């Protein structure tokens, strides 16, 4: 039987939205990073429990096009290093969305019709809250509050225990409250990708990539929650 979460999940910004400072010739101003605490108030404001943390990045495509900036230049000047690495996963050398990604509400005109591209970078969920599909819940809340239906969304399944960032591994270990198993990276990536697919995220074939419109993510999540 599927576990039902009885609390009330909320996203709380760790301060104001962080707008990356613009420069005269750079393109950093088109990126936005949002850091959140994930909390459960259980219906009572005085009883707030920390559930985890989330970090989302957003590329304003309208501003990018208005300023004559290419998608490749935008990614190369992104605010965090790992975002730049996503470019080759999503786009061809000509800056077009890869053919395999043109599904889930995304067509060849996806970039020009979408207002923004959201990259779901990090979602930590405390191990005591496992089994409730809270990653899907958090994603749905984020999209409902910060994305339009036609916005594009990208997620790459990558278990944080295999990150090259040792501080990130330590942080994840602390939040999950256990030592990670010694599975191979390939095994853990497949396991996480299979999990994301089960909770309704639109998967690209059998890869570890998830891509589509915000609406396709929302519909997939809602269908899963109904079952």
C-alpha cells in the first residue's frame, strides 16, 4: 500500500530570489537561482519540521532572445559550473533541442515559444520522510508557483553520493542520516532514474534525462498521485 503523507509541505526561500548581477557585456543577468528550505508544518504554523532543501536554476529565454544571446553562450556563462555541462545533453552544436527531446509538449519551436528553461538541480529529502514521493510534491509546488505551462524543464538523475563535490556529499549524508551504499554509479543512476519515472517525470527513453514542458511534468505527477 502506498504511504500517504499527512503533513503540509511548503517551500521557503532562503531570502530573496538571487538575481545574478548583470554585467555590461555578459549574459549572467538572464539566470536566476532559487534556494529553498522544504518544510512540513503539519497544519500548525508553530510545529514546523525541516524536510530537506532544494535548488532550482532558471534561464529567462525571452530575455536571452531579446538581447541577441545564443543558448550556447547563455550556458557557458551560467552561474554554476554544472549547468554549463548540461548544454551538450540537451542541445545540438547548432543550439537546437536534440531530436530525442522533442516530445512531452516540446516541439522544434520549443525555445522560442517557452518563456523560461528551469533546471531542477538539487532536491534533498530527509530519510525519515522517504516513501512519500515528496520529490514529486516539491517539484509540483515549484512549477505551480514559478513556471508557466509552456516553460521547459530539465532534470538529470544523478545520485549525490557520486558527486565530485565532497562538501555536497557530506551535506547529503547529513540530511539522509546514513552512509551511502557502495553501489556502482551506473547502478545508482539507473535506480534513481527509474524512481523519477515512477513518480511521473517525463523520461527521455531509458536515459537518466527528464525533459518536457512544465505542463507535462505537472500532468505526469498528478497522474501518479491519483494512483
